[in-house]
């Protein structure tokens, strides 16, 4: 027993990770001379810019420095509080405000000097030390680009798409009253201060992690989607007042195919017609027919109902039909461009309006398709990545227009 | 090969079952002996006779060996030990990595039984000496130990545990504590670095935070919350769900910070061996999960010993601190040096009154924050160097002025009377008395020295009598004979015949001499353990 256990332990082989940052061929010999010289001149600016980005993202070696800068900026902004004083009260300027003034000016000056000193020492160090290799410069460039990309994705990650004019207008409409209210309630100093704070802290790991942790809260997501649904025409339509049943589905359906009554279908009615249609148009193949009503009575209208059943994976319960309130409902179907909640296939089957008959004998499921939390498809198997899944139920109906 | 431990176990159980009764009877006999021994020690509390010590050691040795056998025989202990170790290991298992835990447990279940058996055997073997010491201690201190207050009611088991002194538990605790104390000493390092400006931007940050606290004391509560959230929990979250920010290696850092260059006072002086920081990763754990470094704290050699040394110096510092505290409480606050203590007391009273009156009119936030900034800037090494010459001058001036503080220490001393008895022995004839001794004992027929037919403690010359401890004789008084014999005799319940100033019994007579003693002050208080020596 023991030996067997030992053997199993010994043969447990673990795969290795792939590391991309191997040795790269040097760029020195393949780069034209004038590009190199431009890059070399550009290098100090790159370093300074990189340092500024480090400060904004709070990833410098000395984490206290961005904090001190933040406090200094606060003191400078605090100068705005002197604006709030009325002209009349300027005569009795108190010691406190003089102190504020002094502190603000001093920290502004020291900020300026600190920056100037930094720039100077960068140039000095570059002059005194051996010149950087082309690879160093490229690494600095890559670092800057990567940081900028990170910042962009952090800002625009879940932001509203404002590339369309419609959304931009909506954004303006939404924010104008908010800003108006803020301007009435809050002094310029407070407004500027909080905006600066948020701007300076936003890219810190703390802020980002806090946002990620807040994103775990259902209420936060609900609020977010409630606000952004204002901009997203798609999502608004998930829930209508009542669940769609067969009758409304047919009346809204624009995807009706009209099959001409060929010889083989002539004279057939009811059940026999259904059998024949099944034979002619197996459910695995799409029906080829005219989508426009050809105005003649000798046609059979066929509608292909597709109902999506959605499920979400919960930590304790596993896969259930309980969905988040803002996302796709348990059963939904696509009508036109909209995805709307509908009744389950079995309820659907009850309320078929007169004249319509089922073409297929039963609902045909097409296996689960797994997707992540944002409904981006991940594959056909359940994995750690997948949090939602969709099953498609299909069944066709037909109507003999001549009857 | 694999069957041999099991066979041994079976043999053991067989033998222990066979000798179970014998062992129990031996234990009972031993405990009764110990009780008897304890009773004997109680009657002579000063020291344990040699024979008893030898007997005690022998019996505790015997007792420990019996205990060991009992442990081996007993089935309940192994399971309990296994339970505790398992539960502590369970804490470190990750809910997100079930597949790995399952795979591991699959392997461990096979030989876990044997492993635990071996472990327990080692344990009992190791702790034989500890058991012995434990028994010895319980022999030496027979009484119940004084108890401490507890917040709630303790169960019997807990009571027993908290009662006994166990070398095993002490060393085990120390062994467990030592590797964990590393972080505490790291923290100490960082505090020192902050206070000595070796991490200048950190110091400035600290000052800013202190100022914020001064202006709004509520920050003292909110900041720890912020620290726990962003200093502890966010890094924990980032460890588990990295933000995937790539960091590019920098060969050389260009440019310097103005603040750092101005306030720099040298880098930290603490030295750490290279590679002392241990990085814990799941990969390493799965590769060699039974490597000793993770299980046994003793194998992280340097770190462990360094921590042990730090604990040692921490205890030394604690001792030094408690000594200086004691010096203050029993010295300065106990009026040991009366002049100094009086000055200190008056200073405190003055500051109390002054601050009490003035505090309403002072912006404390401003004053405190200024004071903090001022004292920190003053303590900066560079500023200190500049201030050096000024400071010396100031000190000299202070030394000059501090000569007469105008204190008058003239409380009337405490006065009391002391007595001795001048004892005469009857000579050949009833009228003939010979001087016998000056003694503090009356030496009447009921006196214990008289009964033992020994002379009472005393001297032959009046000058050789000393006042009670801490007292002095009043130089203006003399030994005076008490002529009111009847009074002092009745006060002491002595009923003998009187002859002038003498109280006379069958073979001795004595008279009472009294003298005034003085004392300026009672001795200063001392900590309780000082009295016992």
C-alpha cells in the first residue's frame, strides 16, 4: 500500500508555464541610425513621462511620494477657498486664511521645484552615466505605452460608448442637471478638490481593486445597468410588461417564410400536410422560401421559433434558472433586433392561435453553449471561465393560408 | 517491512493491557506518596530535606515513565493530536483549488495512519524529559498555584491546563512564536526608520497623517480601518486576482526626488541576509509538499535564530523598561529622594493647573501638529548637527541655575518610645541581686527562654542597645526608669511582687527602661518581591 502511494506521488508530473520574456535579438544593428538618434533624444522625455505615469498609477518604488504630492496639490487647491470670502470680509482677513495662503503658495512652489529638480537630475544622470542602449529606450517606450493602454482600459472599461452622437447627447442630458445641482450646492474648491482626488487616485491599485470588489455587489451592478441602460437600446427590451406568448410572438415575427404549395402538398390538410412538410423540410435544414408574402393564397407560412433558455452558475447551488435582474431572463426569444423575455417552450405550446399548427412534433434542444459572465461564448463545456449557459429550443409552426 | 510497525503496536497494546492494572495501582501508590510528601513539605516550609528531594526526583522519574507508557497505550491521545494538526492544516487549504487538495488527500490517506503513529512515538520519546521536569516541578511546589482572573468560567480541562507548569508547552509556544515574531521585528525596524528620517518620504507621510489626526481625532479610528482595507486586504485580493499590470525592468533609475535629497539621512542600517525573504507559491508547495522548510520552523536556520535573538533582546528591553518604571513608581513617586520628588510633584501640579486653565484658549490641533513637526525636524540628523553648539550652551546655563531650589524639608519627625528591661539575678542571699542582662524580653517564669533555661537575648551594656530599624535614638533623651511598676506589669498581665521600681519573681527581678526614638520618614515603599529576600 505504502509503496503504491509513494509511486503515485513520484509520478505526479506538473506541466510548466510558458514564459514569453526570453532573450530577444538586439535592435542595435537592425535600426537605422537616424531613428536611433531620434529615440535617444526622446529618451529623457520618456523617462520623465514614465515617472509621471508611475506617480499617477501609484507604482513607484516609494509609495509615500505620490501621497505627499497629493497632499501638496490639495494645499494648492485649498487656495480656492480664499475665493469664497466675500470682498467685504477681506478687510478682516484672519490669520487662518493667511496661513492657508502661505501653505498653498509654499506647496505650489515646492511642487514646482520638485518637478524641476527631477527633470534636471534626469538630464544630469543621463549625461553622467553611460548612454542607454537602444533596447533600454525601447523598453522605456514599451513601458509608457503599456501604462497608457492600462489607463485607457481602466477609464473606458465599462464606460458608455460615446462614439455615437446619440449617446453623447444623452450623456450631456444626464449630466447637465447633476452638474447644475452640484454647482449650486458645492463650492468650486470642493468640486475641484474631489475631481482632482478622484483623477489622481483612480489609477491606483487600491481604487481599481475597490471598484472590482464593489462590482461583486449585486446592487452596484443593478445601479450600473440601470444607468447605462439609458444609453444601451438593446438591454432595455429584455423585459416587457408581460411575457411573450405564441400569439404575440407570431404577430411581432418578421421572419415568416412562405412555402409555395407545390404538387406534393396539394390537397393535403391538417395532419397529413404536417407529415408531408416534415418530410420535405427536415428540421436540420433551413427552410428556403420567400420571406415576403406573395399575396396568393396558395402558400404555407412557416415560422421557426427559437427560444433561448438561459442559466447562471451560482457558487453554492450550481446551475439554476435564477438570473441577475439586469441580464437575459430565463427564457427569451429574439424578435427583430430585440431580445425579449418569453414563456417557457411548454407554456408556449399551449396558446397557439387558431390556424397555426405545429410543424415539428416537439421542441428540439440544441445543447448547452457556455459563456462567461458577460455572455461571451467560451465553448460547449463547463469550465472555470463559464458562468452562464444557453440552450436553444427550436420548433416550427405553419399556417395553411388557403384555409 | 511495512507490517513491522503494526506488529509492534499490537505487541504494545498486548503488554500495556496486561500491565494496565499494575500501572494503575502504581500510579495510585505514587500519588498517595506524593500527597504525603506534600503534607510533609507543608509542615516545614523553609526547605525540603535532602532525602525528600531525592525521593521526589526518583518518584517523578518513575511517574514520568509510567505516564509515557500510558500515552502509548491510550488510544484517545493520538486521535486528538491528529485532529488538532489536521484542523490547523485545513485552514491553509484553498477553497479554489479543490482538485489539488483532493489529489493530495488521496495519497495521504494511505499511509496517514502509520505516519501519525510514528509521529506520536517520536513525540512521546522527545517529551520524556519534559514529563520528568513537569513532575519534578509539581513535586517541588505542592500547593495549588495562585490563580488568575478570567473573563469567563473555565472548563475543568482548561483549568487543569492553565494550572500546571509545563516545560513542553513553554518550549512549544516559544518554538511556534519565534518564526511568527519576524514580522513584529520588521515593523519595529520600519518604525525606527521612520523616526530617524532614514525613510524620509515615509517620515513626512507620517507627519502629515499625525497632523490629520491632530485636527480630527476621529481619524485615529478611521485610519486603521483604511489601513486594514487598503494595506492588508487589497494586497491580499491582488495576490489572488492580479490586475495584470506588467512591470518593465528598469536597468537604472534616472532622476532623484527633491524631498529625498534634502531630507536624506542615509539608508537603513539593518542588514538582511540575501534571499532571506521567502516567497510562498503554490507551485513550490505542490512540487515538494513534504520539504521540511514548510513544516518545521527550526529548519529556517538563520531566520529562526535571528528571531530568537530579537525575542531575547525584546525581553531584555521589557525588563529594562519595567525596571525604570519601577524606579519611577517606587523612587520618584515614592519620595525616595524627597527633594527631587517634591520638585517633580510640584511641577506636575503646576502643569495640571496651568494646562487646565489655559487649554480653553489654545488651538490644540495647531499646537500639537506644530510640536510634532518641530520635534521631528529637530531630531533630523542634519538639523541636529547644526543645532549641536546651541544645545551645549543651553545645558551649561541650566546647570548653573539649578543649585538652590528653595525647598525646606522640616516636617516634625515621628517620635515613639522604646523599652528594654534591666534584669537582675538573685544572688546567694535573698537581698543580694546581681546584674544579669539588658534585654527586650521581660524574662518572667512564663518566658519561653526561661522555660528552655536559656539566657534571654540581650546585652551587658546600655550603650550596645540599638534602636529599631530605621529609627534613631533621640540624642536629647536618656534611658529613664519607669517607676510606675504596677501599671506596666498589669498592662503586660504580669502578677508578681513589686519592690520599688522592680518587678520581682522567685529568682529574677527587672525594671523597665524607656527611651524616645525618632524617625524622619518611614521607609519608601518597595515592590513586593523585594520584601521576601
